[in-house]
């Protein structure tokens, strides 16, 4: 009888039925609970939920069951689960009503997620945070998650955006005119990654869309956040000049290059300002050292 309860417990958990999982867990002995709990949670994380559904039965989110099973575990057992299935565990907290725990769990689990699972993380984020079928868009959650993510994940994000995908993240940001998310993402990328992103064909298509629709505030935001130095500006201007030989005389593209040149002047000014600040700091430091030596000389 006990082995039957263990089987039903595992089946219920893999199917995503929290009520049945709770019921069969109570039927287990203490020894059986210690034996089967970790194994069942790992099985639920790995199994394809659809294989447990009857014809016509609606799929249930497995997050309720997984969070219930995690609550039954010791701290050491939970950490073992996070190490074994880090990205699958984390993505469960994207399901409602667990969003509030998602960022805290990300801080805990990030160190266990290998680079080979970054694609899974991005795919799940895209389908859960930006979900037209589910009828919601959670830019604030994505912004905070992105800012707290490791640098190699942000670099991988750029790798993905530079490849052709039907619905890359920046398509969503730009079509929704989500200026805040665009700004936060670009500000949290390394300079070379920003240039790599904005010089890619996929991003250039989005710029073409913005120019055609005359969304100048978004054009200015994108190029302004990316071109923080004169060197970056020169690289991107060269790329855009090469990509617009066929339309550079168009009124809209003339406006684009006027904005681009204005950004270049700003970037150059920022660079000069930084150089002047550095020179001034060095001069003050030198004067302080000279003054200190003079005082020592007088004492002697």
C-alpha cells in the first residue's frame, strides 16, 4: 500500500495537482517522506506536464506544487534542488501569484545557473513576462531582474538579440514604446555590447521602423544611451552610413543623421569634460603633494 501512495504522490506532483499532492503526502510514513520528497520534486521539474494530462484536460501551472514541496524541505534539501535544477526552479516563480518572490529567488539561485541554461531563462522570461496570450506585460519585473543579473548573462542577452528571432526583446520594448525598459537595459550593458547590439542588422531594422514612424524620442534615446563616447559614435555612424546609402537623401533619414551628429557632439563633450576633470584632479593631487613636501621641509 505504501508504494502505491508513493506512486500517486509522484504522479500528482508531476501532473501539477496541489490538492492531490498534499493528500498523498499525508498518507506517507515519515521514512517514506524523507525518501521520496527530493526525488519527486526533481521528477516534477524534469517531466513534460502535458504527458500527464487526459484528453481535453487543461494544463495547470506546476509552481503551486513545486513551492509546496519546497516548503516541506530542509534548507539543505532546497539548496540541493537549486543546484540540480536551478533555471527550472527559478522560472516557476514567474507564475502568478509567486511574482513577488521571483527576484529574491533569482538572487539566491543565479550562482547555480550555468551558461548553457541562459537560453531557457530568456525563452521563459519572454513567454511569461511579455505574454499577449496571458494578457499581461511586466516590464518592472524584467528591469529589476536584468539589473541584478550577472554580466555574462547580459552579454548572452545581446548575443540573442543580435541573432534573428521572430520576437526579440527589443521588438517588444520598441513596439510598446517602453522607453524606461530600453533605457535600463542599455545602461546596464557594457559599452562594447551596446555598440554590438546597435550595429546589428536586427536592431537596425527596429531603427528603420522608428525612423519611418518618426518616433524621434525613441531614436534619440537608443542612440544617446549607446553612444557614451566619441569612439562609439564613430563606429556606429560608419555602420549606419553604410546601411543607408539607398535612402540617405530621404527627409526622415536626414533627421536621423542630424540627431546622430548631435549625439556625437554630446559624446565628444562628455569625453572632454571627463578628460578635464581627470587633469584637474591630477593637478590638485600634485599641488597637495608639493604643499605637503614644503611643510615637511620647513619642519626640518
